[in-house]
C-alpha cells in the first residue's frame, strides 16, 4: 500500500504545484514583462520486480518560464529604434512651429517692411510714412529675435531632458546590476529564478527606450550591458554611470559622457543608436544648429543689405547725410575648445577674431578651425571645415572665406588647439532695430537726374540710386549724351558719360539695362550708381546728373529698397574662378528653410510610423510566446484541478484498501 500512497501523494503535489503556477500566471496576466511559467514534470525510474517495472509516480523537476532570447532582444531593439524616431519626430514638430507660413512668417514680415517703403517713395518727406517703416522694421527684427530665442529655449529643453534621462538610465543600470547579483546568488541551486530574470529583462527593455543596448550573458547567470558600440554600462554586479557635461565649445549644449576610472569620457552621438537620448543628441547637434544658422544667415543678410543701402542714401537731417544703420544683429563669435592651451591665469593663449566682410556670401553653417594636419602644409596654414557639408579648406591668418575674415591674436592657435567658428549662429537672437528717428531713413539718392527739355526721344528717368561705395558725388555734374544705334544691335544705342573733370566713358544702352554700373562691359563702367530709363532715347538726347540738393523730394534710394525683394543677396557663393553663384531672395530663403524643416518632419514622421509598427509587431510576437493567455490558463486550471481530484481518489482508494487489509489482519 505504501507504493500506492506514495504515487498518490506525488500526484497531488505535482498537480498542486501546477495549480499554483497557473494561479501565478493568471495573477500576472497584465503585469508588464511577465513571462508565462509552467511546471516541468518528469517520470522517475520505475522499480524492478519479478513481475516487471512498476512506476513510482511523478517528479516536479522545476518551474520554467516561456522565454525566447532572440525575440526578447528583438523586441527591446525595435522598441529602442521606435522611441528614437518618435522622439525626433516630436522635437522636429516643435521646431517646425518656429517657422510659420503666411502672414505670421519671417518672409511676410520682410515683405511688409519693404512694402512700407512704397509710401516713403511716393512721399519722401511724410513723417507718418517713415514711422510706419520703422514700425515694420521693429516687427521684422522682433520676429527674427523671437525665432532665435525659441531655438535657444528648445536647446535648453533638450539639455534638461538629457539630464533627466541620464538620471533614469543610471538608476536602471544600478537595478540591473543588483538583479545580476541576486541571480548570481541563485545560480548554484540548479533552478532559474524566473521572476528575477523577468525583472532584469524588463529593466533592460526599459533601458532600451533611452539608449540602445547589447547584452552578453556570463557563465554565472549575469549579463553584461553595453552601449555605443561596446562601451561597458553594466558588467556583472558593477554599473557604470552616465553624465551630462557641457560641450567643449559651447556650454549651452550638452555632451553625453560615461564615467570611468580615469574620468568622464565623451560619447559621440554617431556611435549611439536608438533610444530617446540618441534622438535628443542628434536633434541638438544637427537640427537645432541648422535652424539656428539658417535664421542667422537670413537675419545677417537682410540687416546688412538694408544697412548697406541706408549708407548709400541721404536722410532728412540738415544738412543731409548718409543714412545710419537701421538694424543690428548678434555678433559673429569664435569659441575656443575647453582643451586649448591656457595662460597661468586661466585665460586662453590664443584667440580668433571673426569679421563679416560680405554678408551676401555667408553660409548657414558653423566651422571648425584647427592647425593643418598635413605635414607638407606651409607654416601658419590652418584647416577650416564647414560643418554643414564637411568641406575642408586651407586658410591663413587674415584670409576671407565664405563672407568672413579670420584674424588671429598675437599668439596664433598652436598644435592641439581648435575653435568653433559661428559667423551667423547668434545673429537672429540678437537682431534689433537701432534706428529710432524717422528722419534717419535715407530715402534720397546722392544724385538727381533730369532730362534736357530739347530731347526728341521718349526716354524719361525711372530710377537713380547708388549701388556701391564707388559713387563719388565730386564727379558730378555728369552728362549722358546718346549717340547712334549700336552697329551690332539696332535696338541698342551708344552713349557717352562726361564727368565733371571732362573725362568721358562710352557705353551701350539697352532697354531694361542700367547705366553707370556695368563692370562687365568693355570698357568697364563702375561709377557706383544705376540709372534706369523708361521709353527710348533718340540721338542727341541728354540727361544731366547733379548732386541732390533737396533730399525731402528725392526718392531714389527708397526705390532701391523696393528692389530688394527681388535681389538674390542670401547665400551667394564665391567660385574658384572669381565668379559668384547667385543666392536667393529673402522670401526664397525663408521658403527654403520652411521646406527643409518640413521635409525633416515628414521624414521623421514616416520613420516613426514604420518603426513603431515594427516594434509593435515584435512585441506581439514575443508576448504571443511568453505572454499569458487567460483562456488557455483557465483550461489548464480545470485540467490540473481534475488531476488533483483524481490523485485524491488514488489516495482514497489506497486508504480504503489499507483499512480493509488491516481489518482482515485483525480478525
């Protein structure tokens, strides 16, 4: 009877264990990261008798979890990529709001400012029209400044988010190390601590939301967790800490570092993949910097072009003088690396001064400057890398490139020194209107034109204004006399300009062609002004150019302002042969910026949709194997309940048989 009793007891224990495990599954059906558990039952070796082998019941071998290492890693990896794409999409959507379309945009503000000068051109002495121009100028500067400040605020938000994320990552890393320690202690008893393993997997999965990790199992049951292409984050029971430090060039930007025994070591975002922190770092280092530079390029080009034309005209002061600057922008800056050589008092040994030489040629980029690494390079040669496209060129002290000039201090940068050059990075946030007096608007041109009363043709003066500093009023009065038709083209007419000193210049006039500024003609004419005509002059017709005496009735320079809306003065490029690649108008530049940001948002949205879907599928696949199915557990509950009842019947039968045997023996 003892064998039957033993089998019944073993059967009851086995079914009871199975029922307990099913109950655990049901209780944790909605617990994140929980893996379905099941009891592994085995049959012990039978007992040999003369009548054969008789079974000894059932053994409970262990409790195992439904776990697939490949599916678990895949789910964590795809979740990491999905989090990265979703984070970048969210951040770019915020950046896109800084560049609105329609009347709220920078392009509309620039157009409204230039359009306000129409009334000044019609009524040069009208103070109310001039006041409207100043108001529009203030609004334009305020929109640039506001956009620049919003970019700076987004940058501050990124740094704050990174610091918060690092705190969570360090906590998760420490918890993984602690889980490793507990698992290692349980490793020698021959059974796996399922709940601890689930907890560790869940921690690793949560960590993947911040930065993608790779894991490597060890023989003691622990796992090593690595980031950034092999950087140790958790090894055994030890966890490394991450930290956020200031960028070596710009303290407003953040760098992710890992703390090692030798100190903090920066991790480049290019070695990281996946997770919200990677998205934030790339957003900071690429998208925000590009937006800041595009804003700065437009602000600097617009302000410089307006100020340039202001300086070429005459205001309403008495006596009339050159117009003062209307706008100011944030200055170009040179940021030394924190590792550059220093003096004993802590100041940097060398410095680099940046001077804007031609705002029209400024590019929407920052630059890195460092001594040349080419052994064959001449002494005093440096490498200047344009970070927007990684174009590297050799430069020397005092050289102008891309619209700005480099000037080194008395001690030039030495080996190992480097500088971040930002010609336009701070321009937008520092833009403001600096002209306060309406009379300061230089609406008048330095020269006035009049036609001879005896002219026979239909030519009248359309506009006359200065275009560069070559204009010398001392050369006036000037007289333009038209001659015969051009022998090569009858639609054109020859003309001769006679200056005040009696010298002459010959040229050819064509409809819609300006006179006075034809540097590419033969011979070249560059008197610093452009005179445009309506109608057609006849042979012998004359036009006289005199210094402007009454600036309150002259609108020449105001017309020059109106033409700015069609000028391509943003982002010109100087070619190797000395020619200049045309840039874009201010409205085209803003439209291009909107398009660039919009395309990034669209791309990020698409990638986010794809990666989120892939991550959801991976998690579904993982949970379909490791997750708890309530219906399945309910059926197993009935199965083992019936097994338990049957085992009880076995015990009951053994007890009844034993009682009957004892009753017979007692007779």
